[in-house]
């Protein structure tokens, strides 16, 4: 759902965009911006602020995990299920706290 107005400038003219979205990573994170084909987002006509829907944010997060060489939350969960362990058992096996491991599966934090 697109917001009714821009959170930055208050303008009520948001334009829906569709195409390739280019995401610039923070300096030093990746050598180049990532491009996401067939994306949809909104942009403020006045200040050009971009409003990203959850689906596009999820794609950007998946790319971040890939660039960092980490497992996605889904992959973490699937690996645990594949070996037949509970979250608590997996946390103990890996030597991390059970809440830390749960956060990995929920995507609230990333593995170190």
C-alpha cells in the first residue's frame, strides 16, 4: 500500500515506478550498486524520496546476505530442520545463545 503523502516533504504526489531499481550500498560495503529488475516502488514528485514496498526491501535484504556470504533466514531455518534439531539444540551445537539463533531465523540479526 502506497502512503498518501511523502514522509520527507509532505507532498501528496507520489508516482508509482516500475522497472529496474538501483540500490546504492553504503561506502565500502560493495564495489557497485545492485540492480533489481522488474521492481515496483513509489517516488515523490517534489523531493524524489523513494518509498520501497516490503517485496523490494526483501529482495535488497536477500542480496545483502548474498554479498556478505551469509545464509538467509530461510536457509538457516531449512538447515536446522534438515538435520532434525530444535532451535535450542542448534544454538547449543553452534555455540551461540538460543535467542541469538532465533533472531537469525527471524531475520532480526545476521550471523557473524
